[in-house]
C-alpha cells in the first residue's frame, strides 16, 4: 500500500488522490495526516515503511510505479504475470527447494530480502531488479526452460530478463550483490531463453491456481454457468421462432508469442496433493 503522510497542502493532496484514482485497480492508497514535511511511503507487511519526499503528481506516480512490488515475492501462478511485466526491471530469481533444503532456502530468501531493501539506496542497482523466488521442485518444468541451470545445484539465483528474452547465470559464484552489478554493467553473458523447452502454459497456471483452492474455487464458476445457461435458452428460443439454425464459428484462444509462459506444477507435485 502507498500512504501520503505529513503536512501536505491541499494541492499536493489532490495530486495524490488523482494518482490513487488512476491506479486503484493495481494498488491500495491511504492518507495519514500529521506534522512534518509530506512524504510518500510504501507500506509492506513485516517491513519498515520506505518513504521519500512527496513533491508533485509526476514524482508520486513515478514512485508508485517504480515500487509496486514487494521486497521479495514468491513466484507462482498468481504473481507471475505482474512480476514479469514490470517495466525495465529484471528479475533476480531464487530457485529453492523448500522442505528438502530448508536451511539453504531460508538463506537464499533472506539474502535476497536484505539486498532488496538495500538497493533502494544503491544508485547502481536502484530500480533495475526485483527479487522473487520459486519452488524448483513444484515448478521444475518451468525452471528447466532455462536449460543451463543445474537442477542438481539448487538453491541457486539467476537473473531473468523477460522483455529481452534472456537470462544470466552466476558462473563466477560472485556474492549476490556483485553478480547483480555485473549483470547491470553488461559484464555477464546473456543466454537466450527458449520458453518452448518448458512444458508450462498460461492455462496450466490457471488450472494450478483453481485446483489449489478447491472446493472454494468452484464458486467462481457459478456465475459463468448461470450465464451460459441463459444464453443457451435464448438461442434455442430464437431458433424455435425463426426455424433457422444458429451460425457456427470456430474459436481459438489468442496467445501472445512474446510473453513468457507462467510456471506450471510438475506432475509429481500434483500427485503429492
């Protein structure tokens, strides 16, 4: 959530609410009046508020758009689309093995969390990377799409440039901060990402999300079932009156070729459930 706090004047407050109105479908906004200079703050659960001086609508909007993701996000069917579509930001992806390697998983996530906080003040890295982690066993098929990753060497961290269709590996075993700075400076060779090597799909990700939330996810289908039933009734009523058969049309799902596919669970992880 984003909060405007301090003694902001009416003009700045009005500018803040304009941004809130324009972006309310993406984020939550609030106003906390008090003394002191006006600040725009990012408020995230279990994190200290991150605040900068609030100047005008353009600056507030830029701050919101540049920080509309958590310090560290778990990559899944629910979060995938948002994270891979952040403008001009590469993803530092921690591939972990929860359960079988809890110590290593915790170490990687906490290292990413600490760096995610610190780069907000680092001119070399600020606004260039977002931090995510993914269960490398549950979403093994998606991870294998990055064919140079050693699946036997998990946990590991690589950088994914979804817009550029490439990824970067830490072949030198640098500390994470040095690895990211090397990627940002162009010192690390990029590897072409071939999404066809993974067996994941957007439909598979939606299926995973649906199955994970059974039986409550069935409630989502009730309005659609009622609407379909109504449409069928109307169509057959029209056919009975006119004596003509309704026209048929082939429909196919549109697919954006440039967009990376969302992670899908492996068959083994589905069976475990």
